[in-house]
C-alpha cells in the first residue's frame, strides 16, 4: 500500500526541464579570443537588422586553474555580434583591467572578490586587504560615441567598439574621480522633458555606510554630464538597479544588514557579510530628477529586488514593475555555486508596485508567478506607460529553476507567449531591437544568447517579438561557448569589418 502511495505521489511531481550537470558546464571559463563571420546559421537573419549586440559577463571563472568563489567575481569579457546585410560577425575580448593583467602575469589570484573569492594563504593572507578589484563584468553600453564596460562599484572602462581593445578607464570627461562608482544599470530616457525632448542617459552611484549617498548623473547624447546631484538617505544601501520616469528616479532599498568585521579580518568576502532582514520593510526611495524638490521614502513588504522592468507615472501614482524575491539568496563562505539547489530557493517573480506620493502609501500586485529575470522593454517606452514586456524565464510554470525560456507578457491583454530552449538550452537576458519603421510597440526582434549544453557551444537566437510561438527565425551557431553573461545592449551601428 505504501509503495502504491509513493508511486502516485511521484507521478504528480513534474519532471525537471534541466539537468544540473548540463547547466554547470555553462560556467566553464573561455580562454580564446575570436573574430569570425558566423557562417553556421539556421534560418535567416532579417536584412533590416543592422547594428551590434554587445554582451558583458564573467569570462574567466578561474585564474590559471584556481577557481573563483562566485561568478560575480569573474573577469569581464565582452562579446560583440555585428549585423549587416543579413550577415553577422562575432568577436570577443577580455577587458584588460589592471587587476586582470596582474593576475594573468602572476598566474594566480592576487585580489579578493566581493562575493567571496580569497587570495591563497587563508585568512592571514586576506586580513585587512580591502582593495576592490574592478572586474568590469556587468554591463556594456554605447553612448556618446564611447563603448563603456560597467561594474557598479568603480569607474567604467572604455573600449574600442571596432576591436574591443581596452583603451583605459573613463572619467566621463573628468566628472568621475579615480575609482568613483558609476553603476552598471543606466536608463535611457528617449525624450527628456528637461532637454526639450532630446534623449539622455540617467545613471547613479552609491556610497554606502550607516547613511548612504546616492548620486544621480544625467548625460546628453555627446556623453557629457549635464546634471549631477547627490542625496543622503538613512541606512546601508545595497542597490543594483533603479527605475526612472520623466520626473523621478526610484530605488528599492533592500532590507539587509552589513557586518564588515569578517571581511576586514579576511574571513569572508564583502558580499558574504550581507544578511537579509525579513522582519524589516523594503524602503522605496523616490528622488526627483528636477533640482530643488524633496526626496521621499516609502515602505512596503519585505523583499529583495535586483532588477526593475520599468516605471511610469499614472495620475497620482508611480507604477514600478520589478522582479522581487522573497529574500536575498545569501552567499555562503564554503559553498559551491555550481551545486546550487534550485528547489530550495524561492523564485524571482514580477510584481507591480503602486506608489502614491501624496498619501505616502504603497500597494502591490503579482503580475507573473513564473520564475523570471532580466526584463527588457522597447527603448522608447522606458519610464513611460508600456504594453509589452520580455524576460528570461524558467521552462516550468512553477518553482525555481535555471532560465531556459523567453517570456513575453502583453500587460494589456494578459496574453503570454513562451519560447523555450529546454531541455538542454539556457538563455541569457533578451534584448529588444525595434524594427526600422515598425508600427507597433512589439514590432521588432528579441536577441538572446543561448548556451547549448549538448554541444557545449552558444547560439545567438533571433526571435520575432510579435510572435514567439513561431520559434526562432534565425539561430547563429558560434564555434565555442560563452559563459553565462549578465547584461548587454544593442547599438544601431554595425561594427562588423568591411566584407
């Protein structure tokens, strides 16, 4: 009788869409730097797709065989896929930061990582070494005729967009001091009301402490900082992303505590000293983009937000759509990220937060319960009411799992479309590219890099954003794999060589 009950129970558990050993292989370092025309293509690249997809992420997960503790500590590598005339050109290159060059020369780890990577020699070798290694591994943008690799705790590195050669650190024309932070999640305001409708780039930096300083930067299309203002807020801020509207910058101050003592003593990385506080509220910091207006701080349910999808003003409210976790997935000192138990972790889900500044209230509603991350929208809809949202997502509708699918949500009709690379494919952040002359918000393409564990290679996949159900319209097979990347962007200029 007991065996029959066990069989019945087992039959109701959905099979996993992934194999953890397959997923782990996507975290192997890549050693080669390549340049080639992509000639192994299924389907057809749309001839109207012209420009360059830039991706950034940790390319090295070890230093000469010495493993790093967490992928967020890995040295940044840029991949570029340039499209023109229905063809595509690939190149990748490591960012030659000072620390990268030093460690490659030494053949060993010389710097502690924020997320737990330690120098050899135990705690005595790490104690009181508080240097930050600028790994430049989180995002890459093309703005003001500059290609910039971003890591949120330090200044950007400038790269040659044609060759990806590292040109050195960039101070934004002298605005940033050496090692001053410039975050990895800038937002692009397509039509800034302070600049007569001209576009601008909005970004921030955080100087954390018992009270934290948030500095807002706004850059014009020439890459010049035209507005900069700093604001002190109470408490320690651990903030990765933010959202904008025409009038506000919105930050979610996650309820965490930071105890620096184990870090200072060489026992843990800084990221391992962060503890989530489930009994404390999440604070929402609303900073006006116009000078002279007051900062407001609202409170909502405890939760942790890495990424925001979008925000917009609607009547008396600001609506913010965010990927929210029930708690912060803490990094343990002696853990192996490759052995993560997905089933033991709560998934990130999409929530809409309604902020009423006059009443000082926050309400929220769940939009999408499926495990999801890395949201993307039409560039012209950033900070404004929008209809279509694209995200990386789990293949299964419930539970936590690696990201194997691309999910489209029509926020007006509530229709969902899902394209999946399961069981052996693992997706990256989708990047929406509008079709030239497109007539609807979703008239364009989604570009994503998919790790194919069966071949240990990566593919660049092009989807028609209007209809994911038709499958990939083109699948560009690379000659190698790209370790799981973090963020990227599309520049409307093709940096392919002249063919």
